[in-house]
C-alpha cells in the first residue's frame, strides 16, 4: 500500500517520473500483485460487479449502486488522475460515470463486456466530452461521443479474431508481456505520455520507445490470439 | 471483399482509449465499420482499459461524493437530442454518426478529381473530406506535412504499398511520398482525414499548388 500511495500522481511531471524511477516503487507491478493488493470485504463476492449492475437495472437497487460507487469511483478517479486530469475534473467525471451506470444499467450486456470494461468506456466518453466542452462550452453532451463509438456493423463471429476475449484472458495476455513492454503501453495509452516524455522517464532513446511500443503491440496481439 | 490494409495496432489502441482527435476517429471508425478483425482488436483494447481501471490505485473521492450522487439518482436524465438526422446523399459506407454531419459541396481539385468537405462539429486539427477520382485517374504525386489517413469506400487505387480496395486503410506521414493511381474499371471514393498540408510534386502538382488547398 505504501507503494500505491507513492504513486499518486503529481501535477509536476518530473516529480511524477522521479517517483516512477525509484526502485522501491516500480513503474508497473504485475497484474496479479495489483489484484492481491485490492482489499475486499470479507465473505462477500466482491468481484461480481455485473450482478450489481443487473440489480440496478432490474430493481433500482441503491445498495448495489452504493457498493459499485465505493469500489469503482475512486478507481475511475485514480485512472483519470494518472491520465493527466486535474483532481476536480477527475472527481467530476468519476461522479458522472457512476450516475451513467445508474441511468444506463439496463444497457449493460455482461455477455459483451465485463463491468470494468463498460465503466472504462463510460469514463472515456465522459472525458472526451469534458475536453470538448472546454473548447466549445455548453453542457454535458456525452451522447454525441457515445454515438461516435457506435460502429453500426453486423457482427461476423468467425472473423472476430480477438473479440471473444474475456477480461480475465486480457489480463493473462498483459501478464505475459515483458515488464518493459507493459510499461510503454501503460505510459503511452493509459497515462498519455508523449514518446519524448517516455524516453526521458525510462532513459531510453526515442527510437527505442517507438520500436518497443510496436513490439509490445505485436506481442499483445499474439498473446490475445493464443489465449482465445 | 477482403480487407488487406489495416490501421496499425497503435492507431487502433489510441482510438480505443480516446486519444485520437475527432477527424482521425472518423477515419478509423470508417475502417472499423467494414472490418471485424479491427473491431475485435479495438474491443480487446477496451478490455485492457477495463483492467487498468480495475487495478488503478484508488484516489479518495470527495467526502460528500456518494451522498451527492445518490441525491441525483432520481433526477430525470437530460433528454438526448433527437439525433438521426442524416445528410441525404452521404455515402452509406460511412458510420451513422458521420452521415449525420454537414457535408459541403463537391469541389474541383484537379482534372477528374473532386473533393467534398465533411464539416466536423468541433474544431479538429484534422480535416476530413471525401475524394472522388474518375476511373484511371492519377492523383498527383504528393507528400504530407503530417498524418493522413485514407479509407477506401468504393473502387480501388494502387500505389507503392499495393492495392487498396473498399475498407482498406492507408496511413501516410511526412516520410511517405506517393502517387496513387485509380483502377480503370470504376471511380474511386475515399474518405481522407488529413493533418497539416499536402505538398504536391510533379508538373501538374506544382501547377495546381497555388489553387488547391486540400
């Protein structure tokens, strides 16, 4: 837990990367370790978030909502902070994301995605909307972003190379990546650092960032196809 | 119809995490509408996003956050705009949300080549337009000052990278200079998302440069 506390994002980029570089606080821990570090209420099927979303959809279960909120809101906020959102913006988006879960619970399809994946897409859309509103003002219009991610195509199951992945198999694929490859994926896509910033943080040449990222993507694809 | 040219995994991942600008997202979504393989990858990257959210170190919410959110649960959801308006002659190959945008008028670019701007609802560093080339047309040799994404809607063209038919995706950048040639059987319609400017080369290109701003 000390390591997690030390990883709280600093507004100051160099300080942030200084934290990343400390040997005591590795930039990325294995998924399995991260999962063990999550505290769970004793005797409760804490992982069954999909059932709680269903409870909201079926009977507007406020207790289920509160449990989802207590678990996911701080994680969504942490995720957004790492992505460079300010504390106020991360707080607002996390609250809106939870409200969206309540309002759209009946649209959640556990066969199509896990709860965390669905919540990720909700937060992503809200963040795009927030950036858009900074530019042009106006109220929340996240339904526009939602429409932008709706690809009206008919599913063709035989051709879906990696579509059938569960969250567990995606974790398996991530776990199989070498540390340095996982780190560039995290920094590039989930902390939105530029290649230049990554090169500086990891003290590797710019060209190595690009080639390592490419290698990581290829490896991830082959792992995902193997896990299928 | 087999799609042979796909966006790179990195581009699709950037799409999945919301890191592309709107113009680029339009180009990638146009490819995705035609390509189950890339839809699969994109969905897998959303699951990676889910894993990152699930395992993010929690950051404490404001003390009253849960109470405030609970108090908002019963408020009616804001009415969504009655979407569904579509530009009547927008190509059906485009994703629905793109067909809902305002399209400009077809404009002359060069002999046998026309373009039609698509007006995005927000300022984007990337401009998006349709490019229609007559059968057998050769598009000027050109280079790019920044990223250019092309997705073929109908017809086909060839350049050094191979043949590009419906659904195929081509990424050009400052390192690429090419001269696409449209197949002779039918006209070619592409959606193009372009950052920066084109640099024309060759006789016709230099001649057209002062007049054409794609």
